C-alpha cells in the first residue's frame, strides 16, 4: 500500500462523509448570505474540497493507469474543455447555460479544473457497474450511461438551486431536457474511451482490493443529497438515496468506518 492509499484508507469517514457534509453546509450558508464575502462560495475552498473528495478515486485507479489509460484520460479531459466551450457559446448540446459563480480559476467562462468536476462522474458510474460484476461490454456501457444520467439528475438541480449555474429554460428543477441529451452524447464518448483504455477484468480485481475506491461516490451522495434535500428537490433526493443504497448493499459504505 503506497502513501496515498494509506492516507485515504485511514481517513475514509473524514473524506467521504465529513468533507461533503461540511461542503454542503458551506454551500448552503453561502447561498443564504450567512458567510463573510471572503468565504462565501470561495472558489479555492470549492476546488480544495473537490480535490480531497477525489482522492479515493485517484488512489484506486493509480495502479491501473499506464500509458494507454493516461492518454485516454488526457483525451477525455481535452474533450471536456472542447464541449464546454462549444456549449457555452452555442447552447449545444446541453442547452443555453452560463456559470454564475467561479469554481476555481476560470477561463473563457468555465473552470480550468473542469476535468476534475466532469470526468469522475462518469468514472464512478463505470466503476459501480463493474463492481456489480457486469462482464458484457454492451450491457456495462448501457448501465454505466444510465447511471451517469442518474448522477446528473442529482447534480444539476442542486447546482441550479444554489445559483452556481443557470439555464435559459428548464423543465426539471430548472434543467432542460437538452442537458440530459447532451450527457448521453458526452457520457457515451467518455465511456467508450474508458472502455478502450482500461481492462475491465483488472478494474474489477482492483475494486475487490481497494474497498475505498468508490468513496468519491459516497461523498457525492452526501454532498448533493443534502443540498437537494434543503431545497426540497424530492426526485434528486430519491435518486441520491438509491445510489447510496446501492453503495451500502455492495459494502462500499458503512458508518462503522468511524470506529
């Protein structure tokens, strides 16, 4: 076990539960104007918290990232910049939207750390489907894509409610249908690359070795589930709870971590 794995393994509850709960409280306090201006939606705090919550995913994937996987991750990172740039200027494929707050350093209206926010949503979905033991590639792809859409059905309403970004129109808690059609496109592209550059059998083997590998997904459930609950976004809360239940049933989350 290397140093990063040891840090993550020894601090699972702090990273996967305490950090997202503090993040949720800070987000909500910022939205309600309860924090000093220097702390309210502080972009560096947001970026720092996100990086910490990504550590289990990084530590888990690290042994699987050779030249091929590294090239694939760089490729999808570049894609995330490209599609976000196009989306902000044309409204395609997600629908017309804009960032209202900074999420770390910004460039051309979107965060430079975009891959840190974007790619793990797909990777976590892919990993959870692999953990379920789905070996057929076409089924794994389909289920992973469905899970990606479920994840965004939790994330986007929370972000709109907080005022982090907004769409010109929307039917689902302020989010337009085009956003989810856009995620079908983007999610499919990223999943195809991920399927190509990672060996699924080795991914499943690594998941059995590193029980913390999906802790980033646990933090996602707590962070965005709590925020959606505060705004009474019922459907996103239910979806987040179902994802949390899946993680619990697959023995990827337990309050016993605190012991």
